C-alpha cells in the first residue's frame, strides 16, 4: 500500500519504520549523492572503512577469497535505505546480486541512472524493508546509517532479521547516544564543520550499542563483531577503533 506525501510529491510505501519527515529530508538532497564535494561528501570519505569491514566479514563467513575480483558471486544482498547507491554499487562490483530499497523515489531515480551509467545490474526499488518481509530472503543485509532515521528501531531490527537466511549476516552502522556524539555528530558535523545539512540527525534517535545488541539477540541474531569508527582529520580518513562512543558498526549472524 502507498500513500502520497504532498510535501515531497513522492509516492511512498506505508510501513511501520517509515518517517515521512526523514524521507522528505533526503529526497531534497537526492541529486547530491554522487558529488564527493556535495552534501554527502562525508559519506564518500566514510565509505572505504564501511566497505572494508563488510568485505572482511562476508569473506570470513562465506569462506571467500578477499583477493578475488568478485568474491561475493552467488550471494544475495539487500541494501536498506540505499540512497543513491554508494554501497550498492561496490557490492555489485564484488559480484553480489543486490536489491537496493529506499522510500524516497528521487533517491532511487538517482541510483538507477548512475548504475546504468556504470553498466551495473542492480535491482533498485522504491520501498522499505517491510515491503519485502515475508516474500524474499537474503544472505547479507546492510542497514548502514539508517536505523537512527526510522520510527521504531526495535521493529526495524525484527524486520531485518526475518529476511535473513539461516547463518546470514546483518550489518548495522549507526551512532551511539552519548554526550560525545551530541557534540561531534550534531554540533560538530552539522553546525561547525558543515559536513551534513543541519537537522540531518536527532540525538534522541541515536542507538546505544547495548540496545542494538538486545534487539538482535531477541530476534535470533548473534553479534559476531562490533567496531567503533573514528575520524582522522590529518589524513581526512575514517578508521576502525575500539571507541564506540560516536560512530560504530555491528555485524550479527542469524542462528
């Protein structure tokens, strides 16, 4: 079922996790996805550490050689909240059969055009995880920088877990709800450095690691690894860290 949001003139699937204000926010920025100097420039810098983490964990779980050109061949991926395709495209290049879903139609249009230009076969769809629940399953699900934008994160994790194949992997990247994250991820990133548009994040919607671990566990997903991610301003790069006080990534495996 769909409803029509007059503020964005965008058809969007009605779903438990959907927050129309968040969809409107990112719809306005759709044209910026592939501009490394634009509004999503920070994600372009952030992408290498995310990609390396995903590659390491997937290759270890499925006994793939990370040095191969297409180590993800034969694996089915779902990229929830795919935006313009910054993660979906590298997964496709690594050989994955990938479905990318996003509730903002403008984001999907941007993603489709760019994928076609790159001659990549990616199944992009306007929608949410709930739209696929009960009908499709995946070896790997990516929920990167999305859970802090949904209305019910606990239900969102349940939806993700329900679509995982047995022994499949679920990746979640998000921001911890700490005073440090308020200072760095909101005041610093949005208001001082201008990395993100003002209002991109709401501190009260950030997710503490212990909350995420609990939601994963209650849905039969065992946490296999977790890592903080910190920024090195001298090198203009992100790297993994033991510090999970702000940005962090978690990977769980379905029992």
